[in-house]
């Protein structure tokens, strides 16, 4: 059997918080419990938000936690997305050669005007406004739009009305219609930035990633990614999504929750206490016991991780630590 290779792919746009540590831990445990490798990819596609110093700090936090990586990190340009633009261009060119891409001149306001956000999660499905249909009328209209567009166009991938079926290792069988749920999606944004979907597929494939463990908020990006794998003739990994960590209001933990970022957590806990706490919330142990990352490897079991989102107390003082 092929050796498992998993990855952690954070965006260095701030200090790691509890939710990031939880994702990193589960992905690391899944890889290590199968004797696999774990790589660290820096997803710094957004130059406005991402900073090198955050990536350096993130690596320091991972070391403090005892989550070691076999390849990657900020010092290795092969694993840093901002150093890989030429590669993404090559793959965009392949899709263009297949006749499947087109320029989109729409502003965000244009797109909002044509479609109400999805009720469930606020996503906007693009209605194909700029998609060519082979008629001279539309070609003329698009040429007019191109001439009057004040910025470079975004590049979109045309998707068919087709169901994508796959099995998530944790959430089971999924069936999603590409046209209905995703629509023609962006490969390169109008500001020239590479879109997440293309970069992540190209990177996971070229880096030999066999297993992707990440938050279930990304479950709906799988159909788009699988479609790209198919078009580009690349080997897709196994996907294993994990429940999200939420506050008491049911909102996903995010960087705004200052009390749960690594600066505060490192002052408050030892690595073993923090990992024990996360393992407890993830269902791997039945009480909060301090344990090292290495000690958690034999305790990792997908069957114990819930599929519903996991609520954690917003205030650290409320976190259970009686057994620590
Ligand atoms: Zn458009």
C-alpha cells in the first residue's frame, strides 16, 4: 500500500488559535497513527493578509506542541504557495487549452445582483453571466463588457450539470451537483491572486498528498476539487473532514476569539495540558488528562470523533482543568 502522506496547510494571517491547533492535531494524529508523513504547506495566496512573521510564529507554535513535520515550512519555497505562481499558471493554461475557462468581468455587486446567497451558508453560486454560448450576439456583448471593464478579468472554470459522488472518510457518501451547488468557479481572481481551489489541487497532487484532514466547512469544496483532479488527470487524495469547534452560541471559533489564540493558550497551559484538552473535546479521551502528541497517537480513532460540531467554552477560565 502507498504510504500515507497528510498535510497541514494554514494561512499565515494571524496567530494560530484553538481551532487551528485542533485541525493540526487531528491531521497529524491521523498521519502518525498510520505511520505516515505529515507536511506543512504555507497557504499565503492573499498578500494583503498573509505575513511571513505569522508563518514563523506558527512553526514555533507547532514545535511547542510537539507536532513535527517531515517536509515543508516557510524556509522551503517548494511548500510556500506565494513561490509557486508559475506552477499554477501552467495548470491554468492546461484548463484553458481544454476550452474550459473564460474571463469574467463581473464585480461582486454584479454577482450579488443576479443571485441570492445560499440560505444555508451564504455562498453565492455564479449564474454564468460571462460564459460564452457560441452565438455572435453574446460574443459582441462580451467584447463590449471586456472593453468597458476597468480591471483585468477574473478567470472562471466552466462546470457541467453533473453530480459528483464521493465518500468522505468521516462524513460518508456525498453527492453534489456541480452546476447547482458550485457554479462556474474562479481559478484566478480579478486582482491576479490565485484561487484556493486551483492552488490546493495542484499542490496536493504535486506534493503527493494521499489524505486531506480539514474542517467540515470545506466539505463543499471537494466536488470542485475532484472535478479539477479529473480534468487535470491528477490523483485525488482521500478526504476526511472533521467537525468544527464552536463557541457557546454555535459560531465557529475564529481568529477574532482573542482569548483562544496561542499567545494566551501558551501562557495558560503546558503543551500536554492543551493537547489533552483538545483530545478530550475531540472525543479521543473521556476526561481531560495531560498527554503529549506522541502519547495521543495510539489513542487516535475516527470512530470516537463526533460528526456534530463541538462546543467549547468561550472563556478559558471555564475550560475543565480539574484533572490537570
Ligand atoms: Zn462574470
